[in-house]
C-alpha cells in the first residue's frame, strides 16, 4: 500500500494519479444536466446501474458548462480496490479496518478559520445575484430528475438539547436560489432526531453540508445503529482510520461546524414547519436514481434548508456519484460489513471469517457471510450468524452463507456454492413480516398481498454451507501450489 498521506479530496486524487487505471480527466465540455452520469455510466459506474456498465477509473470533468473554474469528480469510491488503496488496506480487509476504527474512535477537533481551506472564497445569501444553482455545479443524474442533486454532501448538525453532533449523507435537491430539499429515510438517521427536536420546539436547526472531503469521512458517515448509536459522532471513525482527528471549523453564518478542508461548504438552517414538493420544478413525479437501480418517486413533502452562505476552496472540485453505482455499494456496504463482523464476533468468536455486502444489493440488501465450522457443535451456528447479521443491520434483506473455501467476493464462487451445497427445501429460511428498507419496490402490498405496510419484507437466509458431518465429501479439487509470477510476471507483479 502507498505511504502517501491522504487528508482531503485533493490528496486522494494525487494518490490516484500515481496508480495506472485509477483516474482519468477530460477537458471536453460537459453539461451537468444528465451528461456527467450519462458518460460515467459507461466508464466506471458499476453497481446496479442499467447495463452496459463496468467498474472503471474515477473521472474528473474539467470543463463543466455554466461553472467556469469548477470541476466535478465522479466515481472516486466506485471500486473496492480503489477504496482499499485510499484507506491503506487490502480490499477484502476493509470491513475489518472499519470495525477496528469504530472501537478506537478519535474525536474531531476544531481549528481556526485561517486554517480552513473551505473558506477561501465566501458567498453570502443576501448578496445580489446569489444562486446556489450557479455556484455549485450539482449534476442532474437523468433527464427525469426532480432537479440538480448533491449526492455526496456530508450533512453535519447537532442535537438542540444535548449538543451532540453527527454526520450523515442525505438526498439533497436544489430547489431555488437559496433553498434545498432534504430527504430523511424514516427512523434511520441521527439527524432525523435532531430535526424533529428542533421542529417540535419551533426552532430552525443549523446544518452544514461539506462536499469533497477525505474518502475516509465519506465511508465512516454511512454507519448506522446499533453499531453507532445516537450520540456517536461518525467523524471519530474517520479519525481512527487516519490515526488523526478530523478538523472542523466554525461556520460563518450559523452556529455549527463544517469540515475544514472540504471543497465546498453550504451553510443553512432546516426551517420548522416548511415543506416542499421534491419535483416542484419539473413535475416529473421522479426524484433521482436510487441504489436499488430504480428512480425514486418524488416526495410530496420534504423539509427545507434555507441557505445562508456558500464557501469553497479556490477552483473547487465538486464530488458526486450515481445513486445505483458501485460507489453507493462501497459507502453503504463496507460499514455494514464492519457492523456484522462486530456483532457476530462478540457472539461466537473466530467463526465468521469475512463478510461481503454484495453489489447487487446496493451494499444494503444482500450480504455473503463466510463461516467456518470447526467442530460438530458449530453446525447450526452459521444460521445464528445470519440472524445476528439481520440484527446488526436492519435494512439487510438476504444473507447467503458459504464455507471457508468459498470466496465471498467472487459471485461465481458463491453461485457455485448455491448450486452444489444448497437444497432449496431444507436450506432456505424465511423470516416474513420484518421491516426492511422503503426503496425496495417489491416491499409493497401490490407486489405481495401479505405485506402489511410498504417497507416490510420477507428476510431470507440461503444456507450454502456443507453440513459438518459431510465436509469430507465436499472437498474442492486441489491443485499444485505454484508461484505464477515466474511464468506471467506482467499479470502478478503487483500481487
């Protein structure tokens, strides 16, 4: 792994420039309305994006129409290999890295404004001509989107009663020159609690949105309860990953902090009692592409952020992603892996070898658990591990269990186990009527009349492990152990 230190988005980009095949740039003029995502779908989006797509390099657009001096980067996290490179570990060990970071947090610190690169340029909302749509080159993912979206904004706010702070990522649509709608998944984010407390008191909630930050922050921000309960600031996880505290700075117009080395910071307040229709400017009925691979419905009523100011670095770089891309898989999935590893390890140490939050589930719906049975009494514990996985991450829908000789990150290997170590009538465990995630379109009474409410699902375990007493009959063909690098160095020199 590279020893080059990453402390912000720009240093991450500089690292990728040194690694062939991880970053490309273009000076070709690009329209932020649908074109950026339209291009990157083919370059490296992956995930649940409509085919054809692929895993490829991150991409920087240097010439964004209507936004002179600004650039847009997409796909920074759209490769597990690239995430491992930027976080300093092997791709298959990312869940373990984050699990360790959660248990050894380093709290963020506040620095003086003269050290805050995010405030090099300042635009106040009460200045003539202020318009967030002209200042921030937020893309529109498709031609049907409700509007331009900030998809990689680190939303930072504090509990109005206790003062505890937290960071999460939300769906943010630019609605007017100084208004942004904010989507909250019901019951899933700490900022929901903060907003509701402020609204019940009839007070606005100060909130900062930091865009273009250290990738460690973007991954850490995606942890959820019970791994990070209310009161746990996920910025401390990013600090643990880097072994150095994340630096914050006091905002200029609101009583809140922002990430000091962000490319952009939007300062604003969530206004109590105010709601807007998400597609009020387009009337398409659509929101934006979401991680399951479908375009979400426009929400009829969303809370509103009233923008007070925008600050940014000189020649800022806006970071964005495509909702269904591999980027979402990694941001949501790697923290999920860490959460499952932590919970199962506490209950039955040494048996769960690895976890992969599979790309086809957007990092949320499906997990492959690699489980080792070492003694007769381990039989059945693999299914207990699956139940614990559902407890560790409530939005998980499917768990596939495989043995230690199956690579959980290789879908062909997992399907091989499904085909040779699984019988549907005895190895499928259904858990109906459990709350899951509202963006799954199949979780609805129109799809299954037995579903009582939208967002309720049948969680399922696919046990593709060999019964302990039959392990000798299911040994894979063993080949001679040879160093292939001597024969094909061009293929194995970096391994």
